[in-house]
């Protein structure tokens, strides 16, 4: 009975212990009071490869390198390899679910599951390592190329972000995002 309750809790919340992670797992952790989630690929030995903004936003949060993984915020950019703690910022880890039914997907929060089929764990880890070694996932863009795009690309071969797709479907948000992106393009060009 206890095992069944634990399974039901995991299905509803997707929470997982780091000891249950397997190389190739797509994991995420909530940020900003659950406003969004940060995604990455667990590659084993307590390490995660994930995609972060490629440009430094501010120098105000300079911290020494992490003693566990040597990650240093505002120094390492793009596709990075960090320890679980640096990835999650101490938030509970969650396991992204693949090959869920359309009904289950409709009932879940965006950015937590997909109906897509997965590549083999070995292929997922290889893809993540290759993108990390070459830092070759391109320029970070919160709407068109973010951490969820990176993780789903490694896991399925197709880059997508359910969080973004959900927000884009709200007309006011879609218009606001277009205006912000245009202002950014005009000011940087």
C-alpha cells in the first residue's frame, strides 16, 4: 500500500529523489514561485547538462565557483554541466514524463510531460554531452530556444517548449511577447 501511495504522489507531482535518477532523464525544478520551470538532462554522477542564457544579464550576483562542480554563475554561459544543486537552486527535482496519454497531458501543468516518444538513454546523454562539449545549441531565447527546448531536443530530437506554447496561446501574452522581442531587436541592432 505504501508503495502505491508513493507511485500516485510521483504521478501527480513528478517529484523524484536524486538517487532515483538515471542517465538520460529529463528533469526540471520550479523557479520564481512556480511561475516557470528550469529543465535539463541528467547525465549521471550527480551532474546535469542544461541550457542557460548565453549573455550575462548583470554582474551583481558574482559568486565563487561551486565547490562541487566548479560552475560559476555569470562566467559559464550557454550549455553548461553542473551538479544537481546548482541546476535546481535547492528546489525539489522533478522528472519530466514522456509517452503520456493525451488525456493525462491535458490534465497536467505545461512543461511537465509530453506525448512524444523518447530516444534511448544512451543517445540522450550523447546528444547532451555533444551540445555541451561544443556549446552548440545557439543563442538563448526565452521564447524560441530555452532550457526546455534544449532538454526536449536531447530527449526526442525535436526542440519544443510546452511552457512557451501555453503562454503563446493567450492572446495578450502573445502580443506582449512580440512587442518585447521587437524592442530587443531594435535596441540591439
